[in-house]
C-alpha cells in the first residue's frame, strides 16, 4: 500500500519546470535611434493629434494645494510635488500619410503620402529626399480619404525656437484620433501649419511619457541586474554571478543568467503622468542663469508630475494615456520653487 501511494505521488510531480524569474525587457541592447518610434495609440472620439514632443530641460518642485477629508471635514493642505520641465516648441506639419489595413499581411500599409508646399529650410539637415508633391497629389486626396483606415501627420520639431542650441530637426509620425474621414480632412487642413501643445493637451490630463533612457555603457551583473556580491573567498570573482549553467548542458541558456552588457539607452514608457501646468511664459520657471546643461527655456513648456526617462536635451514623446480613460485631475498650484541646482 505504501509503494502504491509513492508511485501515485511520483505521477503527480511535474517532470519539467518553467524558468524562474522574469526576463523583463530583453534583449537589453541599445535603441536604434535617440528618439523613439510610437506605434500604439489609444482610441478616442475627438479629432486631435494623439502625441506631442518636447525637450527635457530639468526639474523644479512646486507646492500644490490639495483637499482631503479629516473627521468628515474637508481640509486644504500643502503638498510638495516634484515636476519635470519639458520645453515644447510648436511642431510643424510637413506631410500626411494614410494607411490601409491589409488582410493578407495582417497589418497597416501606407498607400498615400503628401507633403506641404513649403518645407522648413533646416529639414535638409535631417532628410534630403523629402520634396513637396502637393500639386502632384492634390487630385488623389478624395480617393485616399475614402480608402484610408488610419491617418497620421508627418511632423518635424523646431529646436531652433527652444533654448536648446540645435538646428537639425527630428521627424516622426503622429496619429490623429476620431473618425477617419474627419481626421483626414483635419490632417490635410494642417499641412504646412504649426501645432501648439495647448491645442493637444490640457492641464490635469494624464499622459504616457516615452523616451530613450540615459546610456550607461557596459556594466557588470550587479549594477545591471541587482544580484548580490559573492563570498570574499570566491574563486572567480566577487562581483560575479557564479555558475552560468547546469553541469550537463553543453551551452549557456539564453537570458537565463545575469551577465555583463549594455545598460541604459533603451526605449522606455512610463504610464499615467499628470500634466500640472501648460504655459507660454518661461519666466515663471527659468532659474537664474538657466537650467544646468540645458540653458534658458524660450518657448512653450509643460510641467509633468514626477520624473521622466532620459537626460536633459533629449526628445520626450508625450502620448494620450492608453491604460486609463481621458481623466482630468485639476491642479491647484500655490508656488513654483526654483533653485539653481536644476
């Protein structure tokens, strides 16, 4: 009887075990370019660009007045809130691209592309192949409007309007929300015009922040994965992961053991960041002498609660929140505290 139960227990025990731990972001290699490509957007009913971009200038902190209930009474209290300053000069719409869903390839393929009559002079510093084709493609606009399943703006940044000393613009796509035909009409009407951040976002709105993080080069497994140091009498090394595989396996299993390699300079997204303030008056937040390693903010800017990925001067993508509905949490700022250590 004992042998019977032992055999039954052996049958119940799994012969294989899945790998322990999470790969998290894998492979941890360098991003392909210094600003990210955003391919996923939320679905909203309003015809509006779903993304805006700006340059990270530095951080400030502010005092916000918030209400909370204490013994069935509403009490107003002061709360310390750290905030990141993102300078957002207007984006210039240089083109419109329409996509159609392809059943066989199971994806969206671009079939229509039109560029504005007048393009920025500094655009040649980035791409020399873009030329105006408005007169050639204007007769095909109505046909493309009826066949489009998705519409995106082709925009370029204008860093020469910001405090950052840069002339080469960044070029990327921004999807337009709402009904496709209305979005197409809006996109064509915006050709050659500028979009301001106040036309896209509003104060108190939740957004997602997407950027390429700070690059830290090649680092060891302790800093890269957070493993513990070995005993001081370890034979190989103290800051080492020890055994890198089983005795019977003739190779190192991929992503199974922490090893040294690239750390940082990877595309990351942080969800549900709150916009505290949108303003075109930079004198409110400019410290004396400007932000360290950036300079003086000269155009529109956004105050985002908390920190955002990436170093100063890096392009930060701000997208409509994809994990929550369009919630507005109004901010009541009492004071913005500026120091020269930004």
